[in-house]
C-alpha cells in the first residue's frame, strides 16, 4: 500500500469508528419522581441536564404520562392522591381521587382509565380519567404494587408484595380471574408487546417469572448472577420490554445493574453498571434510550439501547423512584 | 548501527565542518537501525514480552476483581457515568506498561554500556543527541506496541473504551512514553553498574506508580492524606495517567498535556546533557566502568 493509500485507509477507519459513537437523538423531556424531597426533576434527553424541578405532593413514586403526552400523572403516596402535571407548563393542574397510599399505576391502552395499586389498603382502584372519579375498587392480595395491562386492554395484572401473587383482573368485570404464585415480593408486572406473556419481577426472590397469558402459568423463571455480588443484593424491580419485543431490561436494585434479557431464550445478555439501588426504567419514545432511576446515588442513567452501553448519569433530586419520558 | 561505516570512529564528535553533512536519508537509516535492533531485542526476549504483558493483566484480572467492591464507584471526569474498577484502572495500567518499559529500555543502556555494545552506537558519525532520541523513539515504539496488545486482551475481557478512543490515545501514549523513557535514560546515565539499577527501579518505579491516580482516584488519596495528595500532584506520572485517561474518551486534559510535555523536554535535555562526554557525567562513570 502506498503512503497515500495508507493515510486514506486510516482516515476511513477513523471515520467509521466515529460513526460508532452514539448520535444525539431528538430532545425529549424526562420526568423523574424524587421520593425523598417531594419533587419531580425534568431532564432534557439531549443535553442530559436538569432543566426544571417541580414541587409536588409528599412521597412521589409512580409516574406515567397520557398517550398524547399532555399530562403527567403522579402518585403522591403520603398525600393519598394522584397529581396531574401539564407538560406544556410543568405546573400541577389538578388531582385525581386515588384511594390511600397510591404507589404504582398503569394507564389503559385507550388512555381512558388509570389502574392504581393502593399499597396500604390491599386494593386496586380504577379511575375514569374523563370524569375523574373512582369507578371500581378490586380487593387483591396484601401490599399491592406492580401494575400491568395487556396491549388490548382486556386484562390487567396486579402483584401483591406480601401475598407473592400476580392477580389477573378482567378490565370489564373488575374481577380477579386468575392468581399466579410467583417468588417473594413481586414488584412489577410488564406485558410483552404481543400480549402473550407477563413478566413479573420478585425483589426478594431475585427472579423474574414469565407467565403465559393464555394458560396463566409460569413458563420460565429468569435468574441473575453477577460475579462478585452476593445473591441477596440482586433484587429485580422495574422491567421494560422493547416495542419490538426482542429485549427486556430489568432493574436489579442494590446490585446497581440493569440486566438485558433476550426475550426468546430468557438468557441474560449483559449487566449494565448504573448508579446505586436502581429502581425503575423508561424508554424514550424512539426506543433508542432506556433510562434508569438510581435511588441511593440520587441520579438517573441514560443507556443506549443499540449497544447496551451506559452513556451518562445525571444527578436529580433525592431518592429518584419513577421515570417517564414525554413524547413531545 | 552496522549500516554506517565507522568513518568518525576515532573522534567522539564526528560531525564537524570538514566532513560532508549527512542527508535526511542517512538519518532515517540510522533511526531504522536503532528501531529494528530494539524491536528485535524485544521480540527475541520472549520472557520479557510475556512478563510485560502478564504484569498489567494480573492487575486487571485479579487485583481489579478483588477491589471492585472495596473501592466503589464514583463519577469523575472524563467519565460521564459509573464505570467498573477494571475500566478505571486500565489507563493506569497503560501508564504502568510505559513506565516499566521505559525503565527497561533504559536498563538496556546500562547493559549496553557494560557489554560494550554502546561503543558501537556512540562511534556512529551522527550527533549524540540524535542517537539518544532515536534510542528513545525505539523504546517508545516498543512500549506502545505492548500497550496495544494489552488493550486487545482487555477488550476481550470486556474492558472497553469508546472505539475512537483507541485512536485518540495514541498521541497521549507517545508523549507519555517519551517522558518516561526520557526519565529512564536520564537515570541510566547516573547509574554506574547494572546491579544498581534494581534499586532505582524500587525507588523510582513503585513510588511513581503508587503515588498516582493509576489505581485510585486522587480525591480518595486527598481524603486520607493531604500530604500524600500533594506528593501525587508533584509526580509527573500522575499527569501521564490522566492524559491517557482523558484521551480514551476523546478529551484533552490540558494541564496534564502541558506538564507531560514540559517534563519530556526536561528529562530529554537532562539525558542529552548527561550523556554528553564534554559535560563530565560520562567521565565520572568511566572511572568505575572497568570494574563492572
């Protein structure tokens, strides 16, 4: 190769390597509920900086967003209410009757109902968002927490932390149709995009149970092993599955890692190091980034979905708990 | 150096007004000769090659695994998120390779002097400074080759930097390598016998290595001992490690760059002066040279 050719080849190589670097994505607003200092941090997904801090009710935890991206719904657990934040102004514009101690909730696929887990009251409360009224209360196991809804909206799943069950609830009749025993302290329920499975994380059990939605049986239990970490410190909490259904991300609590799981083989592809006590996860609408809340280190970590590499950690408020990304 | 006829063998200062000045080509031939010799010497000494690779890998595989939990995680520039301890110490281990290799290359100067090979080099008609710089470049080239072999093994172990970082780190490795080889060469000029060099290794290499951010962030050292922190700040190796660390992430740590460049100039000038026969440092050694 001539000197010139070699130089050219080196240039091409450098350029292709530069192409491997993550490109800046469309700017989204990331909303993070900070459990300890009663705030919601608003983070710009491009600059990865906190652009606003909203004062909210006491002990904000569960957080979600309307499908049109106009309103944030936030569980103010110790105020026994759900607050509504306008994403255009980042101001609280109203509240919803939630029942006591709301912790986590899920929005129905049609965007009309909110299914809320009331931790202290062993109830799942169904709220109509148009009338802002409670339309049903479903008694479930002790300490309900995780909430998932099937993509067609016909079934919701609640997990009860102390009863160690996933309760399948018909969204028409508001009655429990099936109870599936899972491992100790189930925290979160997530349907696969095709609605065929529900993934339920068990914090103390250290597993994720994959439940077949048709047979309502556990068809696989995913376990996690991280060299150098005691198994007790691996506590799965938040679970998110990509829109194409190929990969699942599981927040592993005090293990300070997010596990990437192949949804076909159930094998852990990778453990991604994030901050301390990683709790919940959220995708950006373009599915290029997944964001974790790291409670003890008071920050969130942006993870590139294509490479499964952590990109940057951003300090937010005290004890970040939940996260949601506005599509606007 | 056999490629050059020993026309100036009878004088220690062969380039003078009377002789025809050498062209660039001659200088390159001389450089090539020294580079090839250094490369061959390295390749032929398999033990040296293996040990130079095993040393940092031991730190990476065993030490880093053991200390992963103890030292915890923190975000400090250039890192934007949490990194594993293995990732943190990798730039330090690159620095360690340069440090050991630089010193080893200088050790070979002492060996050459004792064995008489250096005489062949020094009777070359090229200026003394040029020979020393060529020797230095040869040492740095061998060091950088070792670093990239280490980085390749680390890559397969899962310790990775951004891909572009492997290109950016090259100039940082070169400058740091030059500084450490220069330091080694300067030290070697003051060592009378091969046996004395091991003492210098212990008094130079290990203190430089441990009093640096190679194994732990400096803020941790500052927390435990402000005095030790000041010592770390006075250590040129500290800046070499930080220069390499930032380069892996496509950033320039300007303070480190300035310090490393300045130290390189000082050590190099020191070595050239020390090896200059008219300055007396060599003469002093020649008194004991016969006893070696």
